[in-house]
C-alpha cells in the first residue's frame, strides 16, 4: 500500500522497580526457555532472590500454566506459545514508549476515529493519546479500554467477543462484527512477528482473524512492534506485508530486513533507543 520512506552478561543482576515481580517472572520463563529446567537454587543464584521468593514465583507461574513444577524446581511448559500480556509490560519498555510516541504523532489532528488492538506497545499508543480531543477509539483490548475509558475527552467503543486470557483481548465473531460495522481512519496494532514472507503474524488464529477485520475497517494501518518481532513469523497470519502502511520499530532491527520491507512498499519509522 505505501510507498516511501519517511551478549548478555553471565553475572547476575539484581532486579528492582515497581514492576520488578513481573519482570522477574518473565526472566524465569526466559531462563527456562534457554535451559529447559532449573532448580530453585539456580534461580536464587541467577536472580539474587531468596528461596522463598523463587518458590512463590514458580508456584504462581505453575498455576497460570506457564511452567511445570518439578521436585526442587521447574521445567518449561512445551504447550505455552506466548507470554501473558501482564508479564510483558516491563519488557523493552523504553523502546515501546518511544515507538508509541512516534505512532501517536502519525495520526492527523482534529476529529478522527482509530482502532487499537491488543498488546503492550499498542496500549502504549493509547496512553499517548490521552490529551487528544474529538478522538474516537474502537478497541478489543480490555487493558486499553480500562486505561482510557474514564477520560471524558475520548469516545471509547469496546467490541464484544471472547476474552483471551493471555492477552486480555476480545476476539471472535462478535469482535469481528464490531469492526465490520464501523469506518476507521487508522488501525493501530501490535504483532508477534512482521516479515516479508509471513506478513503480520500472531500466535493465535482467532486473534489473527479479529485483527484482519480491524485492518479491513481502516483506511490506513500502522503496525507497532519492537525490533525483536521484526524479521520473524509466528503461527497465524493477520495480513500480507503489503497491507501495512506504516511500521514503527526501534533501531535494533536488522538492516537487511529494513530493506526488504521498504522494497515491499512499507513506510518505516525507525526510532533511536541507543545512547549517543
């Protein structure tokens, strides 16, 4: 559609911050992905936490079906395909905030209607629009709606649908019908993968169909995704890469992938996250 351009240290590092538990639990899942199985003592040494904290985190992750407890530790759950959105909030936070700011700046001023999908980066875009006037936001994201629905200057429309517990999104026929019933200026959505061959992809085929309905309702599509998602493809295709108008990502993306996407007509906006 458009068109033109506009090594991890082995030493353990203490984790701190207001969302430190979410980031710690996310790190546990990452470590299990790397090693397959870990003992409580290994987690204590790698994350600089107490044995009681390690056991409590493992129990909570086990209850969510994100890992399998073993005697004295845990192993990865092979059926888990994606990390729940509540654990992803702190990941690549600086990149996501800057990506969101750039995406919000791409929207025209004045009365306008947009659709915003699920995911932490898309939610950050919504947060960047809280001062806008005469803006209608149609969303299938429970977390996004919860954050902006009380603002009197925004008109927020929530789709129906089935709740995906891992992403807090409403998906399925009711969500698709909502998007089909409205005319949207710009759709803003995240992705689990963006590549020349795979297009826009996600882990779940029902979510993919819902996002496809969002794109069909819009005159323009902006995809927001940090560089870890670019150049990869996951299970279910949302749309071909040619259906993306603008892709906003960070400067960790591979230059060869940038050239491929530009050659397909995608307008890239690469924000700087590195110092200097």
